[in-house]
C-alpha cells in the first residue's frame, strides 16, 4: 500500500512507514494512493466478520504483509462482535461498544497495536499519547502485555471521570499512566515537545499511536461492512448511515467503505454544538469556534483532524459535498432524545443519541437507517442515570476495574519531568 501526504504530495510512504510515523511533513495526513474496488460485494458480505475483514484489509495493504499475517492480526484485534439492534421499523443501531474498553475505539486501537508490533520486529518502542478519556483506555488495553512495547499515557489529573481513570490506570505492566497537574492541552503540548526532541525520539523509539494513524481508519472500514451484512437486501437498497462525529475518523472510514464498493446511499455527519463541519457544509466557510463542553464530550472537538481526508476523498471520487447529510444537536435535544429512546425500549448514551436524532429527522420514506452507537451507556453513567432516572448496570469489564487500585504517578506539567520519566521507563 502506497500513501501520500495530503499537504505535500511528493512525500510518499509505505503502509509500514505510515503506521510508524503517524503523520508526514507539516503534520500532513497520509492517504492511500490507490483504493481497491470490490466487484462482488455480495460474496464479501456473505463471509464472517474476521474472514471478510482480513480480505478487505489485505486488499488495502497489498503485498507488504502476507495474507496469513493480516489474518492473524485481524483475528487478534477483532475478538468481539458489532451487532445491529432494531430500534424502529426502519432504523437499526450499530453497537460498536462490545470491546474491552466499551467504545468503538477498541477496533482501531487493537488493529493498530497488532500492526505496530508486527512492523517493529521486536525493536524497542515507546508509545506516548495524551488522552481526555476513551482513547487512553483503548490504547492501553490494545498494547497491554506486548513484549518490547511500553505505553505512556498522559492525562489531566482530576479532569476525567473516576470510572474512565480506573479503566486504564489499573493495568500496570507495560502500561504507564501519568496524572498531570494541568489540563488536556498541557498534556498534548508535552507529547508534541517529546516528538520535537529528535534525540529523545530515537533513543527510546518514540511512536505516537494517535487518532490520525491510518491503520485505525482501515480497521474501522470493516465494521461498516459487518453492519450491512446483517441487513436484508431490501434494507440495503437505500441505506443512510448517521455517524456521531468529533475528529471525523469514524465518518472517514465509512466513506472509504463506500469508496471501495459498499452500497451506502448517504451519510449524515452528526455533531453536538461543536459544529465546525455542519456550519462549513451550510456556508462554505471553515470557522472553528472555541470548544464547548457538552454531554457528548468525546465529540467536543472544534478543529476536526480528519476532515482534510474527507475532502481529499470527495475530490478523488468526484463526489459532491452537498451529498453529505449533516446537523448539530444541542444538549437539550440530546436529553430529550435519550428519554424518547429509553421510553421506546432502547437505552442509549449521548453520542449515539445525537446520531439517532438527525437520522430520525432526515430519513425519507423509502430509506433504511443505521446510526452508530460509539460507547456503552455505562461509560456515561454519571449523566445518563440522572437523565433517565435509572441505574445502569456496570458491564463486567468496568465492574472489575472499578475496584482495582490506581497505579498512576503524578507529575507537574513540565517537560523535563516527563522526558526524564520516559528515559527511565525505556531503560
Ligand atoms: C472518539 C469518539 C467519538 C468521535 O469519533 P471521531 O472518529 O473522532 O469522529 C464519538 N463517540 C465516542 C464515544 C468517542 O469515544
């Protein structure tokens, strides 16, 4: 698989380089030069999740990794289902939260971890990442117990929920968590400083494993196929998919699935009031506003990283941006929607509810709708319990971690402290 840097087209890399580097010059994103096209979609859809996903990823990666290698990476990464649940006659929920850390980020993180281990061939690697919640947990569990890979996760002390903290700061072993006396931006700043330090970077084999890594998007393509495989041919005919979006990786993966042949009529880009993209689609002007804290906090992003990839894909395929559905949902409407859904028999959480709301409003008579449920409701128990006057049962994974001891170390938001800590770990 060859990829080019969207910001500097002459920079071209292999899949292996793209996975290890994350991004290219000027922080440019990598994008595949050629996309495969599957002609016999029916045959592909009739396969089981792991075999089908191996076929898709193998076609994308090409001969850089053998078919057998890709199969084993996929088998290790995708050990949990992505089921559809019927919510209305013409609407299904695609539940992407049955993995170990209960969010869709498990799919991408686990495939990235498997790929990175394969590609680093036993060399020492230190993964450094900053998190405000879900990503940290998914990355920690994906790399847990991998030989020769250390993971260091920075997060703002006291600014994530205790449940979230327990999920990834209790593993120990090769997972090192740092509670930083500062905010998320401070954490992200120190990650950037570490990568800017060339000597540190090479001496400890620093790697980012961040959300723009191409391997994560590629893994996410697979669950769109899995969703369609569970529909009847009648339902597949006029399919609309609503994607709750923050950094727009999930939507990028869906559009890539369509680009390689999956029959999807239309996507809806669903956001909360951090609505840079919906405003852009309405007015043609890219005007990020300050980020606002909302109930669907994993989508509190005003400068979505993956958007340039979407523009690139539309241009390459000759699609018009006006084909994309869009909308922004306030917290007030999110609360209202959660209640309506719950009364109709489906327990959802704020991110899924944002996607459902817009789908329900924009779905036409002859169409069938899917909305993506990106997290388990228990992950947002603190807000959802109050909204629904309910007591959500903790799934086994959360309950297990809830009683474990926090193993994080505390550091001030000063780079020399972090860099010394990194060197110490890599020893
Ligand atoms: C990360 C996340 C999102 C946003 O996904 P993007 O790919 O960044 O658009 C939505 N919901 C949940 C629960 C998340 O963790």
